[in-house]
C-alpha cells in the first residue's frame, strides 16, 4: 500500500511499518484514525481493515472504545500512542505475543490457543441447539469465586454497595471497567475459549476487551434504560458468521434483566429482509414485529449467540441487580461486510 500525503499530517503509514513495539499495522491504524479525526481523507476502510483492527486491538488487549477515546481526546504522536499501549499492558508485551499478532495480521492462522481444553465443553446436543436456535448457554464457564471477585471489582469501580440499594442507580447500565485482574481472569477461562473454538470450528482465536453491565431493579423514578431489540451487525446481505456473548456474574432469572433474543432468527434473517418493502427500515420493523424471549442463567453461565439474532436487554423486575461482563472471541481471519445498513 502506497503512502498518501495529507495536509498538515504525517503520511498514512504502510501496514508493515512498525515502531518501538515492533507490531505491524499499529502505525497504519494510528495514522488513519488521526487523519480521519482531522477530516482528512485516509482512504476507504475496507472489510480487511475492519478485521485487522479487531485483531490488532484484541492482540494488544485494548478496548475499542478506550482506544478511540484516547486517540480522539489526546491526539497523540505515534510515540505517545505506543507508550499508552504499553502502559495498558502493565509495561510489558511479550515477544511471543507480538510474533503471534504479526503473523495473524499477515494472514497466518497456524497458532492455536494453549488454553483449549482436551475435553469438549459443548456436547453434540448443545451444538445442535446452537445450529437450530442461534444461541447456547455454556454452564459454569467461570467459577463462583471468579464471579464474586468480578462483581466486587465492578461495584467498587462504580461506587456501588450490594447492601445499599440507592447506590445501584447510575446514569447507564454499562460500567466502563475493562482491565481489572478479576475481569482478565474470566477472559482467560479455558471453558470459554473451548466453547468458542467449538462454535468457530477453529482455535486461532482472540479475546476482545469489553465493558461490564449493572442492570438494577426498576423502581419509581428509575425505569428501564437498556436497549430495545437490535442487531450490532450490518444488515447488508449476505449475512456473515459472527458471535457475541454475555457472562452472567450473578444468578439471573428471566425477569431480572436477562439477555433476550429471537431464537432461530439467524436462519430467517435474509428471507425476512427480502420481504420488507422498498425503503423500509428493518431495524425499526424488528422492534415492532419480532418478539424476543429472556434467557435466564446462573452466576458463571455464558450465553453465546449468533450476531444475526436480534437481541436486547430486558427490564429488571426482580429484587437484585443483574451484573454481567461482555466478551467475545473471533479468529485471525473472518468475513465481514464493510457496508453498514
């Protein structure tokens, strides 16, 4: 890829160009985002770019939101950006991880997660259920102790106390905590890695870095502020394979703000889209026409769903908050539609 000179900006870096960390694509990513922020034109973002960005940030253990926020607010030099990346990794990025990441960004897929367990986590019946319904519950994906540690970290970060209901009500159900050791302990779960490897049918997987959520019970003055039925993917056909997941950190009954989805709709999405009148907004129609069901679970259960399922958060009409951790895994190379609809 040739370098393009932009007004008052450094060139858009070649994808192979590296800095002090030795990670390819990182400088290219930084220069594109800085150029876009300054309303320069760095070139079209392709499907390959989107995949590479996801792999890059996952490999460097960075959240998408925190990274874009830093680039937007600090507008750092590349050297300062690399220093920030290193700080987010507690000052160390192992050479083996850099080697693996560079290989993945060049299109390689020869590595496998060492944490994949020898015994399958999902049974044949589980996988059949996944194929038919588009979601599956991974029981005891993490231990009860890990759940308790994560809940404590989330509550401390958000200034909440389980014994003080008035402390549960923040401005949003999403808690922007990402790098606490208790959350990383859950991301390192072998059962989680194995379940994703079974679903993706490959083991060259990356774990994303996402936030947490606390959905408190409804009460006078606090009505549900979660999300209506929606997709987080483009509705431009063809539908590509992808996953999303939510880890219950507390026992979550169906009426306790449970994750909800429309089972099996991943198999019907494309015909349904073709049936819609010209000019119709399928996202608005889904909220009116489709009916989701809540998926209950116990603390430590992981719900994985096909991202073509319309889904949403539900009102909490129980007595205690629903506490969750969002996460996902994906391989080094996968298909994605760059056109948003």
